[in-house]
C-alpha cells in the first residue's frame, strides 16, 4: 500500500477579495516525482508556500510528512528541503563552507557534518571543487550544488520551485538525474517548472489554471485525455482558458 506524504483538501488562499488558490485537493505519494505546473499567476507558488508552512491557508486542510500545515508549520519545515528559482547559496563562501552552513541550519548533528559533506561531494563527482568559491562555479553546477544542499539532511520531501530556470539543456538533464536519484532513495520530489519537456520526467503532473487544478494524471494519460502529442500541447490547451495574469 502506497503512502501519501502530501495531502491537500480544499486548500484555499485569499488575499482580500482575490482568491489565489481556490479549493485545491490532491495527494502525493512517497518517492513520487510530482510536477506542479501552471502559468504565471496560476497560484502554484502560493500553494507551494502553504505546503512548506510559509503561508497560512485561508481555509481547507493540508498535511506534509504527517504534519498539519496550519498548526504544525515548524515541524513541516524540519522534515522538508526547499530550493527556490533564485540562487540561494552564498557566492563568497567556498563549496564546503556552504554545505557546512546549511547542514547546520537543517539540523545535521555537528559530528556527522564532515562525513556527510565528503559523501555528497563524492556522489556529485565534485570533490576537486571542495575549496572553490561558489561565485566561480558555472550556473549548472551552482544549481546542482543548491539541490544537494537542500537534501543534505535527508528530508522526506523536497520542494523545488523552478529549479532549472536559465540553465542550458545539458545541465538541466544532469540536474534531473539528481532528482531521479533522490526519488530512488525515497525522497518525494515536488517540483514546479516552466519547461514542458521536464513535465515528461514526472510520475504525475497537475496543471493549475486561475487558482484551480484543472488536470492531474500521468503525462501519458494527460496527452491521451487532451489528444496531444506533448505536454507542451496539453499545457497550451489548458492555459488558453486562463482569465487572469500574473499575481
């Protein structure tokens, strides 16, 4: 029996008279790569912030890693990793210094940090860059390092908010290899992306339009449902119905 590690039930977020997220319901299973798609203004980032315990829902319910996102937001934060589109590492620190800093922030026991860092650098084939300043790394390597830091504490779930923005196709593919490895190790991956080819890599995909989830299924089933040859075509057909712009 598969276990749902993210649950949302009629999850809603309003800002005054504006409904950014409109009663969305879905579940994400342990070890799943779940794509959370939507055009700018669809509400996906607002929904992700609620699931990460960073924003209180107006109504509805949600649990992440078994913790209530409204009443136990601090526990939620302890059991997840997060990587934003905006590069969040410290450019003027060395690779190992960034890893050490975030390992401490995420609560990795002090005595385990050196071994954890060395093991992660080895898995990335990045040991030779241990003492390199982050500002001197290519963008693709920065993104891979940021992802590795986001899971350095072995969270149950990692939230990735458009993690491959601005990265070349080869580096994007390498980044997704890291995602596959994390999922194979049992980490649930919740990812937003603007690249529809990346939607094909997900186990399941939801597509938001104007604050609501208008489609949710495997990429293959969605293409069949919408008589489309690609996820880009599926997304385009749904996005045409959107009535609002950026929020």
